[in-house]
């Protein structure tokens, strides 16, 4: 495992406010919701504070941890209501991640692929959770062919991953109207359009198609306002990217939507096999009829420890 410089130091801090509002056309008599809205603490991120509140006030609430180690909350509202607000507010501190210099010269990708079936270390066995098809990530020959344009014989694993990240950015167009959460990868690959969720799951499908584990990362990204313009409240959004297992370095994150190696502007909520494992909010309601949804996310940089 390669050591990272100043790995214990905090390189960025953020306050994240995530608000989800539902307005129902008729009264809801019962609502049960399952939330993944608590940022995860791990080697490169520490959650300093976190709160969730709802309007109307919940009747039942239970915190938990899912199969992948993500924090969850189950809430139930049993009083009649015609709107619902879920407000999540967090402060997180980020620590340095591997840079381009660190990821150079990793094992050939074929060696990592072969290791998955032979190596029995805890890290490798854990990585095998993310090796196979999942509800929103299928593996098919066209994905394998697309991946192999980057994963040429003997190429270092993370060098190939960075190349695949760049190719997805170049070949696909961001289009919020082209897909929805149920759009299959075959359609995304054929249409060459989609959103961050699609591009993350596409890259994951490519990797799994050639025998490499990859997991879906759910969270937020700091956006930058135009020069001279103020940062707007609610202008940020939920985001998705990809984490690739590397025997030498652990899990390394790539963002195909922004063609980058993830560094210090991505805030992680959690991870799973695909979008279905870490949906920020899903549930059932009794009544309600049609509904209007509004989601606002605000990511605000905060001073580093010791800063004046």
C-alpha cells in the first residue's frame, strides 16, 4: 500500500444542505421513507456533524446501517399531510486522496482480474461484492468491447481506468431529459446521452464486463459559479461517480461526468452496487395522487482547522 503525503491532514471542509420537497395533489394518510442522507465516514472523509428533520414531524424514526455499511434512517408519518419536506444538513472534512502521481505504474489490469478468483484477503473478498451484475448494471458484449478499447493487453489498471473515464466524457453528452432511473445500460450506450448516474453505471458495467470490481458512489460535488457571480443557494445537486478496486492503493474514485480523478470536491454519502442500493430517499405513500418534486442541494466551503 503506497503512503500518501499528509494523509492525516484535512484538505477541505464543507457544509451540505439537501432538501427534498413533495407536494401531493391529495392527502397522504401514511408515508414510510428509507433515507440514505447521512454522509459516510471513512479514510478520506469524516462527518463532523449531521442532522435530519422532516415537516410534518415523524411519528417513528429508526437509524441503521445497511449491508454495505452506509448509515440509513427509516421514518414513518401516520398523520394526514399534503406535503413533505426532508431537510438533511451535514458538515464534513475531507482528507487527501491519491493523486495522478500515486496511481501511475499499478499492476496490469489482467493481474487484478485474475486475482479476484484466487486471492482470499479480506480486501479482495470484499471487492468481490462489486464484481457481478446488479439490478441497474448489466454486463453484455458491447460493454466489454467498449471497455477493451482502454484496457489493452498489459496496460496498468488505473491508467486504463483514467482513459475510460476520459472516453466516456468525450463520447457521451450530458442530457437530463434523455434517461430516467429505469433506463437500461443498453439504451445509454446506444444513445450516447444521459446524466451522472448513467455514466457511473455505464463505467461500472464496463469494468465488471471484463472481470474488474467497481462500486457506485453516491454523494455531492462542489460546483463553481461563473466568475464574479455569487454562489447560489440550492444550485448544487446530488452526484454519482465510480470507485475502482486497486490491490496496491485500495479503492480509487473516478468521475466520468467530469473526466477527473476524484480529489477534494466530492462529498460521499455512501456506496453500493448501483443506484438502487444508495438512493437518497425512497418509500411508499398511501394516497397523494399525483405529486410535484423539488430537490435543492447547497454545498458551501468552510474554513480549514486553524484558519484565521
